[in-house]
């Protein structure tokens, strides 16, 4: 798969992704998010929470993984504080995603506050995969608002219908997000370092799953992804001593150059 | 601690986490190493979404579903097609009783 570049957006002459392509992919994610929002609403009612509280959780926290974790702890009769701790660990990845998307979240204080509130894994991934900063900002706000609306409205629906719906897992919905992130990940795999990071992250996740509590495997995946990328970059440098070789003779693969790093300002020229 | 105070605590903490990233970066360029970290996190989330069975490794219908999703990606299917492939195959394998 390494030589398949999934380039989801052809640019218009203005350099922005085609609006219909953005709308199509954001709409698709809205459906996936809505399915989970309904599941959360239903689950919240199933453990006996007041529908208003269920909706309030989605508005106040707005982070699906941690919301589900909180429900899980409550359902098992655990202390709510344990659910908070678990939820915060799960949400700690937002620091990394917020940092990577930072150039796309700029503006006045109110705007930055709203941007932070709307930040999710999907929004950050979609936005940072865009070819340039302008497209990234557009994607950030379009997907940020659309996915927020999707989550809130679907939570309301789920809380309203209560236990009428069945188990989301029965219809395979739990596979929706890994599948979606597969597609969203591809444009980010721009060089050998990123590809190594993906492999390293996958390995770290499996190891972390066996050893660490909820939320922490992803943090380990971040670390192992970093290490893998660093190792590959170092190997690349080792092969080609830059001082000794004329610039034209350096093969493109030996130097992990990011062709369009503008969206995250990460020119990785060693 | 009852539920609502816990929710408020989680909400406040999560908002702080959301603000921390941009606050740490400020006006500067995003450090090069952050991108591989984000890629690692996303790849990790994909893997966990496939094999996480409540804190331990679980190979069930999702593996088939994500396998189908990978195939769909290789066939250059759009996002909706990949998700449908993943969800559909997972549901079918479950219905057939194979995990």
C-alpha cells in the first residue's frame, strides 16, 4: 500500500479542495459520528441518567471516547471520579492534536476558544491532512461545526428514544471509526518518517493494550510512533552524508523532505 | 461525588487539554516531531479500534471488517465506501456467528 497515495481532494485553481469533496467526506463522518451519538444517548438512558443530563454531558464534555468511558464506570457502579480520571487520560491525546492543528486554530480570543472547544480527533486529522493552511482552516471550521452539530443532535435523539434501539455492535458500527481513520490517515503519510510512525504507533498500541489502562495505549502509540520516525530519519541521514554529496546527486528518498508542510509548519529538512 | 460534579470536572479538564496544544505552540511553527506523534496516535487508534476487547487483545469480526476496509482503500474507494465495507463485513461476520 506504500505506493498508493490516497489524495482525496483535487484542488481548484484557487488551491482549495473542491467543496463537493469536502462536503461529501464531512457528511460521511457526520453519519458515523451520529451513529455513536445515538448510541451514547441510548446508553446514558440505559444506566438511568436523566435525558437532560445525557445531553448536557455531550455539550459540556464533547469527547466521545471519554463520555463512553464515564458511562462504563457508572454502569459498573464505580466511583464517578474514576470515570473522570479515565476520561482525562483518554482525552490527553487532544493536546497533541491541538498542537499539530494549532496554526489552523488561530484568531482572536473568542475564535481560539471556540476552535479549541470544537477540536476532536477527526477534525484535527481532516484539517492537518489538507494541502495548505488556508484549506486546513476551512476544513477545520467546516468539519468542526458539522461534527459538533452531528454529535449533539444525535445525542438528543438517542436520549429521547431510550432503549428502543439495539446494540450498535450488532450492526458492525464499532468498525466505523477505525475504517474512517484508515482513510483519514493516508494523506498524512507523506514520507518515510510518517509511515514509520504509523507502524510504530500500531505496535505501541498493541503492546500498550496488554499492559496499560484505558487511554494510555494511545499515548504509548504516540511515543513509539515518534521513536520509529526518529529512527528512520536517522537511518536516512546516515546513508547520505549531506556535506560530501552534491545536491543534485541526492536521491529523493534518502532525504525525507515534506513537499507541502505549510499546514503544520513542519519542514523536515535535516 | 455524584454524576453532575464529575461531568463538570471532566468537562473543565477536557477543555484545558484542548487549549493546551495551541497554547504551547503559540505563534511558532509546529515542531517537526509532533506530526509523527499525531500519526502514531491515529495509527494506534485504528489498531485499538480493531483489536481492543475491553482492555485486552480480542480478535473478532472487526478484524475482518477492517481487513475489508483496507481492501476498499487499496481499491481507492471513497470514505463512505470504506466505512460501509468495514461496517458491513463486520456485521456480516458477526451475524454468521464468527466473533
